[in-house]
């Protein structure tokens, strides 16, 4: 069972749409510079190559027009804050579909098709439109936030796999990813005894215990957005980042290692 939901923060629909397309554009431009040797390079995602990762990035954006082409479900049963906890259950089908997609067309063809199909339908679709996705039915506005999260997470995977590629992060996409994963932590560990800061994008209260009301909180965790995203998605560990001084943690409750990762 997923953790109990809290009321999600709001995301500006126009900014989210622009962020999704902007981040995909950054990824597309970078991938189109890679030769066959670098497309065949390994990634930190099991036995996926960079070519497989590229196919998955195309699938992330292409899932929007595919969802809009299906009959609209009667209601949205999956809330945005439930989504991070639901993804692990469909990892097998995602892997299978990614490999099939990578085998069926070139990277350039996949990226161009995904972007063309998405742009063709996105402007006419309202954010309250309910769409069927792998893990349930969501509002389109919420689903687009998850697309921003996926694109940012996998942009980081791509930068890790191809040193020096330097794919940039759209600020709004990075903010949405950071905030959703921070809010997911507050869902997993509700409470107010620890303040988690990920400047400049997110601050959340979490972990049961004495609630902080004013002044300096007794338990504070602070890190940067990309380190937080890697922790929340299992790309790195609490101990590794703490040893590398990329996490500042003070207070007896400020150890989040047992709560992470939040999604795979």
C-alpha cells in the first residue's frame, strides 16, 4: 500500500508544459551528437546502453500522445503524490518496452517521432483531461509533472553515462522534480521534527516527533537538487553523499537513510 497522501502543491500548467518540452529539447540535442560507439556505452541503469536510455527518454515524452489517444477514464484514481511509490511495480514492463523501442528505429527517428507526436496534441489537451497511464489514471496536468521528473532523472543518468556531454537542466523541470520528490518524502515519513532543505527549490517538514515551530529547527538536512534527486531515486546512497560532504545533517533525527530511496 502506498503511504497516505498529503495535499500536493500546485504546479503552473503552462510552465510545466514548457519545462517538459525544453528538457526534452536539451536531451534530443545532446543525443544527436553521439556516434555509434557512445550510443553503445553502458549506463548505471543495469544493462541498458545509452541507446536504450535514449529510447526510454523518447518513450517518456511519447507516452503523452499515446495516453491522449486512448479513451478517457471516468476519473483520475492516481494522485500526483502517489505516483513515485507506484513506479516500481511496472519496472519490468518499462524495461521490455524500452528494449523493443530501441530495437525498432534509430535514436534520431525515435526522438523526432516522440516530439512531433507530442507537439501535435498537447496544445489542444486540457490539464483536467484524465489520461490512462501504466499505474492508473491521472489528470494530464499531473502526468506532465511526472514527465518532467522522468526527464530530469534520466538527463542525470545520461550525463553520468557520457562524461563531458553536459546536458543542461531546464530550471522549471529541475524545480518540479526536486519538489515532487521532497513532497514524497513528507508523505513517506509524515511529521514535523526534521526540516529538509533543497535550495533553491524545496523545503519540507517530515519525520514523526516534536514539531518545530520557530527559530532554528533542531533537526535539519540540506543538500543540492541533483544530490537529492539521486538519493530519492536510488542512484546514490546516504552514506556516500554524507562522506562526500554533499549532505549537511544536524540533529539526532537527521538521518534519512532508512527512508530512501523513494522510487526506483
